[in-house]
């Protein structure tokens, strides 16, 4: 419960939270609390996603969803850090990590807040494509809010180094794009999270296709243009 | 103003009227001058009552009215600016506790929707029929309102001819999706699926049905029944011999030979 208190600080006193990250105040404790909170929230949301298929899928998605976010974090953090350093930032790698973890924590807590809605649709509709698109939309909203937090935090934390501030803002914008691409490809690699009802449980599906064509196909099927094969 | 001799001194009323006329002329001049400088506003503002007679001054010379310079808008300091100050820290609303409760609620919901609720062991989360959410693919096992079970292959429905064939090809009941007959009508019918058995030491081919082996008399019959060579499975002769004989195909083919 003590670790969950960090969420209140992030949501209600974010400026003070970012200033503390800038000043390196209790950075390890903050990161630990954010890590525990996000893993818990994401695991629960993953469990909700997988419940539509089977118990095994529930457990598998509960494990895979936190892995998806944390792996994306690990993969993308060095790029942001080194490009920021290149353009005059004086932040440490840990500060960068903490900032991105803040974005993930915000995303995770928002996802958890959507969980009752997802359960409602899970119980009242059997359309797999609709359920999938609903979740893509929820992830997009929560992810966008998360990176908005990251953007605010980055501006505040890197305020000390005025040199190259404009370039760093561009770096952050481009990095957010890369982060979204890496995240979606990671999600595609670790799929299934929901599990198509006509297919057996699999921990990982064979590779092939990509996230975007699959989403377009789902939209096409929902609109009645064609059937996903 | 009309010039007046000191002899016929105007009355007080006339004096007031003259002053009013002067004030009106002065105001008109001022308006004209303002109209030349800037376009008139859409709705004229309410003017205060006329000043007392003692305050009326002589008309000002016509000309543009100077406007005070507009100060540039002051930008609010943003996070990151030197003069920016963070807003005061908000008091706690025990969000951590609320989040803890939400966590427990969602965990309870996840557990609840995974508990089997009917005698087939289906949970709430999976109780809705999923015909609308099928991914059409090869190997999809479908059943309509009748007893026939089909497998989808190359966009064609292949009827699984017997329980033996169903089990022989490794299908399980939880793979069977019950769909509307209309959904099935949307597909062409393909070759039925039979279990055709042969052992290496014998030239005869048998069809497995109702746990019996049915001898297929000759190639013409084999082809007439819609079978293809690719469907023939090789098993040991001992296994084939252990299966009881059923009626041959066609039924008047005579006693079936042993493999």
C-alpha cells in the first residue's frame, strides 16, 4: 500500500515529483514503488484481457503485459538518454529511466481504471474483433497520456541545461514515435494477449504479419468489408 | 456663437441654451475626429450624463485623438523557465488506499469471471457463443444445428464422416464451434473426411466406420466414393486384422478379404 502512494504524488503533485527526480531525491525508492505499482496494475489488466479465452491465457497475459512494457522501457531508454546527452542534457541514465517509468506508471494506472469497463464489454459482447479494437483504443489513450507526462517531466528535469533545449524537445518527440513503434512491435511479438476464440491457447504465436495490418483488417471486419483470415 | 451687445443682455435660459449648443457642437467635432482615426465601434458605449454647465470647456481643435500604447501581453512562466514556481503541494486524498481497493476489486472480478459456472466447466468470461468472433482459417471445426461436424479446409467444408475419423485426426470436442446453419451455407462443400487404412503387405484398402473396417472392393469403387490416394493412411497389418469386419463397399461385393 505504501508503494501505491507514489501514484498520488505523480497524479496530484507531479511538478514536485519531477523536481525531486531532477534533484535525485529518493530516486531508488521512487523507481521501486513505480515498478511494483506498474507490474501489479499491468498484470491485472493483462488478466482481464486473457480471461476472454481461457484460464491459461489469463495467466499468460498477466505475465506478458508487464513484460511488454518493461522490455520496451529497457530497449528505448538508452536512445533517449544518449541523444539527450548529445544535445546538452545533464540528466543521468537513472533519471531518464525514472521519467520513462513515470510514463509507464501513469499508463498502467489508467489501464487499471479502464479494467471494469473492459470486463463489462467482455461479459456483454462476444465479438473478438470489437474487443481487440476496444483494447487498442484504450491502450492508445492511456499510452498518449503517459507520454504527455513524460514530456512534462522531461521539460522540468532538463530545465537546468538550457543549451540545446529546443533540439532535446525534438529528440523527445521523435523518441515518442520510436517508443510507440517498438511497443507495438513488441506487443505483436509477445501476442496473443486476448487469444482468438477459435484458436488453441499458445504462449506465443508464430511470427508473421504485423500489428498495423492486423488492426486494419479488424477494422475492415467490424465495418463488414471482409473476414479476417 | 451669436455676438450680443451689452445692452440687450440674454436671459439665463438663453445662456444655458447657448452653452448646450456649444457643447453639442464640440461633441460632434470630437466624434468626427475619432471617426477619421478609427472605425466606429459596433455599439456605442453608454455615455455619462452631460456635465454641469460650469464644467463645459471651449471646443478643442479638431485632429486625431492620441491613443495610449498597448503594453505587450505578459507570458506566464512555464515549467522549465527560471522564474517558474511549482504550484503549492496538494494535500493527500488517500489515493493509495483507493487504488488498493480498486486493485482488489479488479483482482476479484478477474477471479470471478474465470470460475466455471455451468456443468461444462465454462466460465462467465467465455459463456457467450463465439460465432461472431471466429477467425476463418484452415482447421476450424464447425457444427450447425444438425449432428454433422465439418472442418474448414481451403474455404471448403469437409464433413467428418465418423467418430473414428474425428478422433483419428486428433480433433477434440472443445475445438468444435457451434454456428448458425446460415454461416455454414456460406461455404462450398469439400470432400468428406474418412479414415482409409492400408497395410504395406496387403493391396486392400479399408474404410474405418463404427469401429469396423469396411473393405473397398476396387479402384473404381474407391474413386466413385470420392476418395483420393492422399487420404490413405498406412498402419500395421496386425492392427488392421484386429479390427472387426463391417459390410464391404459396395455391400454386394462379397466376403471381405483379410489384409
